[in-house]
């Protein structure tokens, strides 16, 4: 009997797919551009930083300079699903044009995606099934063909693909089952 239940990995599982320098870049950008984020995102990140990130010399870690705070937050990003989800949501909010392009690319390739405005940080994590013919290399090439003048780095494209699809390439499958699709959560 086939198990058709969706399997999720917690959001911090993304660390298995990130280079340390890229992980730090994402965290740094979220902290550096905190004022450009929605009020809800800012307060969620600040609350988590106060609770989980220790910055030497600061009673309130949220008040530390962004680069110092980012370095101190790496271990929290590696261990906390909630913190990783909020940082990736912040990174997503800071890249609306890339989000639109990747959404259009994946939709044209018949990926079933939640609408762009859905807050993916409220999901239980990343789905594990990934269509095996749609490797990051294949998708990067398709993106380059569709947007030849775009200078986005493949790491940013790949992060946006994972975030928008709600998937990590853990189990490569021929076809993603309908029961494995993320359904929109009502808040």
C-alpha cells in the first residue's frame, strides 16, 4: 500500500542545501533590510532574536548591528525551524521581482504552487518529494532561457524555487502526487 500522506521536513532542513557563505548572506540581508519588511515579519524576527540569539555585549540582541547579529544568528538558523522560516520569508519579501519570475517559470512548467501572497512561514515545513526531471540545473537553465538579461545568481534562483514550491529535493520522484501538494492554510 502506498503512503500518500505528505511528509514535511522542518524549515531549518534547508541548511543541508546551503553553503555557509550563502546562509550568512541571507541572514545578513534580512537584518540589514529589516525596515523594508512588513511589520508582522519585523516583529516576529525581533522576538525570535531576543529569545534565541546571543550577541556578546548586548542584553537585547535585537539592538546589535546587523552584521554582528547575523553572525550570531547562524546557529539559530541552523537549529530553529521557526527562525529559519522567518528569515527565509524576509528574504522572499525582499525579492519580489525574482519571486514573480520564478513563480511564472514554475507555473509554466506545471508546478502547483500556492499564490505568491500566501505566508509560507505558517506551513509545517518543506515537502520532500521533488520531480526528478526538474533538477536545479534544469530549472536554472530554463530560467536563463526565459530571462536571458537577468543577472540573478543561481543560489538566489534555487532558494526562491525551494521557497515558492515548498519543497526540497530529498526524494526524487517521477511524478508529484496530488495528495503531496500543499494546500493553502487559512489563518
